[in-house]
C-alpha cells in the first residue's frame, strides 16, 4: 500500500507564510541555476469557446521530488460566475521510485509563488528606497504581488488600475483592510504608472497597456501577465531601454513579455541580460545604479511549484494536517 496525502487550499494557507514561500521560491531559482532541476516543456491548450486555458508544467528538483501542476485559467470567471479565474492541482511523486506522495491544491500555491517570484526579483533589481508601487490588474495576482513585495520593500503607496472599475474599487477596500500603507484607485493606467518606483503588470492583455513615455529612469517592472504566446502588457519600445531579467529564457522568448520585442527585432535573445537564477547565485549583478530601468519577465516555472509544494508537504507531516488515502 502507498499512502498519499491530500492537502486543501486551507491546509496550505495554515502551513505557509509568505516569507516561507519567498524562501522556497528563491531556493527554486538556486536549484534551477545550479542545474539540480529539470523542466519539461510547458503544455498549453487554449479553449476559445469559453475564454479558457489549460496548462501543464512539470519537472523535478533534486533533494526534493518530481512534480506536475495542472492549471486552468478562465479570464472571465470572476465576472461571469463570481468564481476564481485560476484553478490548480499539484501532484508530487518520489524522485527515486516514482511513488505518489501528495495531491495538493495548486490554486493558492500558484498565486503565492508567482507573487514570491516577483518579490525575489525586486530584492535584487528594485531600488532599495522604492516606496510607491503601481499595479495594473486588480485580480488575484495584483494582490499577491503586493503581499510578497511588502516582505521586501517598505511600501508607502499602492496605486491600482483595472479596466473594470468595480474590481479596482474592491481591491482598494480589501487590501486596505490588510495593510497599513496607502492604497488608492488610479483612473487610468498612466496615473498608476507615473511616479511609481515599482510597476506590476498582472493582466491577460494581448496588447500594450503601459506606454514607453510613462516609464522613468530607475523604475523596476515585474511583468507577470504575459505567460502565453500572443500576450503583451508593455509597449515593446520599453524593452530595449531596460535591463531585462527573465525567469526562464526559453519560455520568455516564446511566451513572455519580451516575445513581441524579439519578434520585431527590438531585442535579440542574446541581449537578455540574465536569468534571475544567475543573479540569485551571484554569477551576475542585479541593479548596479539608481538610474537603470530593470524588467523581470516572469512566465512561471515548475521548480517554483515543486519547492513550494514540497515545503508544504513536509510541514503537513510534522503538524499532521491533511487527509491520507491509501492506494495499491
């Protein structure tokens, strides 16, 4: 008999703090950079009829386990059905013999580890005195990016814009009850961006929302939303001005924010400054001066899910949380 531990989103939230998640994600970047992990190609299926996507990310991390995450993203769920836009399940297997270890809710882990990746990037790329954050997209990721960034920077003001004004208003109300810094609704994307030290883009957009003229020297951008072919949130003219750091070069060239700039000849693949893992491992420098524009292009990697989920699994065993089922 083989025992499998099943952990719900509530279990995961009880077990992990955002600080724990940031540490797990930073460890994922180290493992990826050291070559002690392996990623399979991302499998992505577009479901046009219902504005949905089905995605599988998988791989392994040595000293951890092998894992796969299945995610669906339906961009209109919140508006149509008052349901989350994203659902996810993570399956972990023993690396040495393949036996199933756990089935873990991946919705919270996906949201939180993506936020944590943005925080790790900001740790190395944002100015240390950054205080004002502009957020484009008042959805789940717009929330988790701020929750994680709050662990890294001393935030004073967040300006949030969403093309659905009601969602931005709800964001301000909800986030103001959780954090002590000022949170205000921007009436336009430009209002959210201008004057911000850090900019977060977290939308499903397929055309630029942020224009080149709005970007000042010294700003850091976490480009989170573009994670599939055809997606774009930034004016491609911004890309050549920035020190571009990616989570995974192959993925970002194909499906990240830089895909359009590369396709149009504004950026060559070899001109990408670094993968974030090389900066975390001190092989390359992060921010080197107060004036440079830095851009983190995040498409998400299975190693982030695996290290975070494995951390949850070990904590659950210690605290005896979750439901165990036995299979032959």
